[in-house]
C-alpha cells in the first residue's frame, strides 16, 4: 500500500491549485469587466484643439484658409487674434465672447493648438509651431467703454473670417480701421439718450407730462456732471456717488418747485424722477458680463467684475443716500415732507399698459444710444425692451413674485435677443443689454434708501433692508436669466447661419 506521501506528482492537488489560482482568475475577470465601454475610465485631459472650443458658438466649423508652417506666420496669426481681443475688451465684451472670437480667428489663420488666458484687463496667448517653437503674446487693455457698434463690426469681421470670405492677411488692416473708427454718437447725443432713459422709466411708472420732461432734463444734467467727474480722473466709485447725489438733489429741487406750485409735480413723482436717474446710472452691462463670466467658467474675470459692480453700485447708493439725507434735513426746516410712494410688486411698470409699452420702448432705444449701438439696432432694442417688460408685467398679473417675473422675462430676452442679433450679424449683448434696462429696480432702491436714511424707525429699517435685498435679487435674476436664455438659443445658430448664407448666395446670383 502506498502512504499519503507516495502520490504521483503528475496528479495535482486540486484544492492546493484552487487556493493559489482563484485570485488570479478573479483579477482577470475584474479586468475584463472594467474593459467594457460602460465602465471604462476616461482618457487623461489634454489640451483641446482650437476648433473644439468653438462648439456651441456662432463661429463653429471655421474654414481654415492655410496651415501655419513657419514661425512668422504663427506670429501674424496671433497678432491678428490679439487685435481682435483688444478691440472687443475695449468695447465692453465679456470673456466668453472674447475667447470664442480669438479662437475662431486663430483657427481660421491656421493655428491648431492655442492656450489663451483672459482677464478684465489683459489677454495672454501661447502656441507651439510645428517646428517646436513656443510663441507667447500679451495685450493689456486698461480702460473699457461700451461701444456696441464697434463690437458688432468686429463680430461681423470674425464671421467673415470663419466662413472663408476674408483672408487673414487682409483682416489685420480691417481690424485696425475698426479700432480707429469714430464713435457712432457724440457725447451730447449720449447725454440726451441718458435723459431719455430716465424719462422712459418715469413714463412706465405712470408719471405725468411735466414729471417726464423734468426727468429728461435731470438725466441730461446728471450725465454731464458724471462726465465732468470722469474727466478729473476719479475712480468709478466716486463717479457713481456723484451721479446719484446730483440726480437726487436735482429731483428734490424739482419737488420744491412743485410744492410752491411753480410746476405741477407731486411727491410720488419726485420718487419717479430719482428712480429714472438710478436706472440710467446702474452698471447693467457690467452686471450681465460678471454673471456670464461666472456661469460659463471664468471665475477670476467674473469675480473681478462682480467686485467692480458692487463698488460702482455701492457708490451710486451712497450718493443717493447722501442726497436723501441732505434734502430731508432741508425739507424738515422748510416743512416739506417726503413720503415714500406706495409701490407694488411690479415697481418698474406700475403705470397703465399703454404707458408701460411706451416707456419700455423709449428705455430700450435710448439705452442703445448710450451704448453706442448702430442706428439699425435702435428699433430692435426698443422692440425687445417692450417684449421683456410686457412678459414681466403679464407674469406679475398672474401672481408671480418680482424676482421670478424678472428672471423668466430675462430668459425670454436672452433667447429672442440671440436669435435676432445673429440675424443682424451682431453679438447678442448688443440687443440684450439695452433691452434689460426696462427691468432694473430703480424705484425699489430709492424707496429702500428713503426708509433707511430718512425714516429710520425699526419697521422702516426692516422694510428698507428687505427692499434692498429684493432689488439686488432682481439685478441678479435679470443677469442670470439673460445668460440662460442665450444658452438655450445656441442650437439655433446653425439654422440662422445657413439661412444667412443662402441669402448671401441669392444676392450674389
């Protein structure tokens, strides 16, 4: 008989084999499972080609005229892209619009890889040529002023580049000519436009003819005073403070004339005058740019713009508060009491429907003038402003609160504004920024400040604080809603571009 140790080596010990091979089999099965597409890990993040950045923008699928083969050609392409970025930043464009335009220009000029960094005041670009040379360029923009006509001209030029209608070598002289172009409206016309914005706000609030005329005059004088302060080189905070102070004092002087029967002006219409001045001075374009930058993934630029907006708005609030405090002290000595007007949830459109429509149209058209828009953009801006305020007015009639009404109306504005602006070969901000002024809560800010600075009772402070936070909520709702509406309308870009291309081909034939 054989013992347990006499077993033949050819007969393996099955339990022993299972003990040592089961982990290997299990590992192989796990690896096989992980190789399935549904469980497979993603590839490492690499630098995206420039064409991939243009997905979902009006410049998608650019036509590359040539491939960059030499260092000199790459430098020329980057210089052209930087020129475009400089003009757009100077004209008031947001970081997402600047980046997409720069990438579209670079792709059309033949650059395949590009790193770009945009801040509020500078643009840095870097590329690597096929021969391995690294090229870096930077452009600094120290001062920006809204110039939507210039911005629309750059947008049209970039569109022609991406469609292959303009050679990159011919685009550089054109962008230089756009940068040297004179502004569309003189400063006197802009001052009249600022006064018309104030008058439009007063009309929408239900002011009488005398109050509307006085609001127009006060808006013009306030704009001239703001320009005088700007020429002194003071920071924007003090410019806003001076504007709010001048607008409040001028409105109070008009109220004094009304109390002495010199002009026909009530105490409530005094508030309408100041509210119009506040709306005309609010940095609505900067608020929209800041929200757009933060939402679309530009935290540094968005944060910088938000801080600037807060300081500018705080300067305006300080000016209005100082004016209310000073005029209240004088009014007490003269026996002229200023009671805050009763306001409802729709403080931007408390007049009758015809007045609301007229005021909204005037605000949109006048705001387009103050932003230096083209003449062909005035009527579309007025129509969009009327549509936006009308939607908010209808939502308020349905029982929606002010912030929700403003947000939903802003979504409609962003959606329709993007479609119409692309049909007019212009960026959406050219139409959405002027049209959004009709939703600005100027009267709410005034009433809140009047309760905080003049009444100063416990209940008044609570109401004033609530009103101020509501006004800030409306500002944020308008900015974020406009961005959302523009994003929702982006799938229509291809359809609009194809329709425009067929129209151009038909005109050529």
